[in-house]
């Protein structure tokens, strides 16, 4: 299970950087397709950003241009840099491999207007 961290309360327009450490993946970390998911209050969990071998990145339309997914293969850590946050970005953010495995603890992001 992967644990996300770095959430908090931020005003609209602000920024946060989420982290997800995956040392258990070892050398496979750089080869795995990984993603950040968001579960807004009362809504289903959605995939918002993915990163795969070759540093190919994809984003859901609602975060394009504002969120950046990245990873440090030497540190087995994945990141989600979130800029220009909007109130609709509020939710619990999770990290996982794709296809997803068991869900770990997410991190709560609250964007106030």
C-alpha cells in the first residue's frame, strides 16, 4: 500500500506538493505506470494524473496546465505539484499503481474560496 502525504488547507490560487513514497517497488518503480487519484466529497474516486515509462504523462482535462506529475526514481518517490488550486480540487488524494492495487492512506487537500 502506498501512502500519500503533503495535503493541507490552501486558499484558491495556492499551491501544494503531494508526495508518494514507494520503496517496496525497488527497481521496478521506474517501469511501473503510476497515478494520482482524487476523491471529492460525495463523489467517486477519479484518476487525475498518470506517469509511465519514458516519462509519459497524462492528465484529466480539469487539471491540465495546473498540475504536474513527476517521480524521482532514485528516491522511489512520486510527486504531484498542484498550482492554481480551485475549490473543486478539494478531496482526498491517493497514489497507486495502474492498474491499481490495494488503497493506502490518502492525503486531504482542502481548497478554500
